[in-house]
C-alpha cells in the first residue's frame, strides 16, 4: 500500500509456467497488496504454480483472447478494491521491480496512466528485441502520434499502470477480446482526457518468454491503424458516437457475472495436475 492506496498487480497468463515464479518473486510485496493471475485456459502448470505462491487465480475454461483475459483481470481488481492497477506479464519480459516507481508517479497526481517504455535508453536493443519488432514498433508509434499528437514513445508496451478512475470510467467492455485491446485502451484514455506518463523499462527477450507471432502482429497492426483513424474522426467531431469513445458505452463493472465465464481457483482446492516443484 502507498499513501493509503491499494496497489494491485494483474497478470494475464497463458502457458506461463517457466518464468511465472521468477516474475512473482521480483514483485515488491511490501507495497503491492494484491496479485491477481487470470489464466487463459493454459494447458501447462501455470495455475498450480500461481496457487502455490499464494496468488489469487481466476481460470478461464476456454481461451478468451488476450483482451478478454485482461478485461476480467481489471474487473476483478476493481471488485477487490484496487486503487492503482498495474499490468505485469508473467513471462519476465518486463522488469517487475518497477511497479512501485510507476505507482508513485500516479500518486503525484500528475498522471492517470503510466507506461513502461522499452524504447528509451536503448532498453529494447540491449534486451535483444528482434530487429523487425524494434523498427516496426518505432514506425507504428510514430504514425499513431501523427494522428493523436500524444507524444507517447511506445504504444505497444504491455507494462502499464492505471488509476482506478481510468478503468472504472472507460467503456472497456466495448473493446476487442484480441491483442488490439491494449491499443484501444490508450486511445480511449486519450479521448477521455486522461494524462499519460512514461518510465524507462528494460526488456528481456528470452527463449522461454511468450511473444506474439508475426501473423498476429500484422493483424494487430491493421486493427491498430483502423482504431487510430476512428480516434482521429472522434476528435475531429466527424464521428462522435462510436461506442469505444462514448461515455454511455458499457463499463467493466456493468457486466453481469454470467458474462465473464470462468471461476476463481481457491488455494485449498485439490490440484487438477500432479504436484509442481517451484523454483525461484
């Protein structure tokens, strides 16, 4: 807890058993009050490892897509009383130790959203980001900035920290269940007038880390261009009624319980797999 604010980490997971324990071990539990792992129908030991480490686990019986998984994670964080919500991927690609620094930036009341940026201080290249991703990231971010005028260094980072107000007020239930969800939420926050800050973040591209395929990356890039144009049209008052940018759009806490298929995995529930040895 910081300044009386509850800090929650949401971890969207899919087959993350190899680096999950290492990621959780680097979270500062003296400040972080709640860790929620939302499992997207993994077929490995992700859930067992998370349970053994005392993490609150929600498991989807079928894969809900990246965006669908994050929606439930954010919804759970809000329901469990979070004031500041950080997204930390469990593949150790981003530095978990930076969560307190990102939360502190929000508590200065200068920002509503903080992004962990891999592209500053040469962090992406030192972390062995593939060349095609590195330059693709730079080009796409420059193109988006040309339409949004937001000056954000990296739109593709999965390392984010939001205030409760942001996640409560945005119509996130209207968003895609796919990878473009991460871009949509930034565009929505900009449209609603929320303020962005950035922090330099080292990255690690390892063999065991998850990574979106080139085909899915291309699909996400096309969707990114489409939604950025929607944002520009909204800002220019050409199309002000699109549900993604409407105050009347459906919020996460508006969703009925039966709309979020899945279940919480209690710590004392018998494991559905053989016991797992966890090393940190």
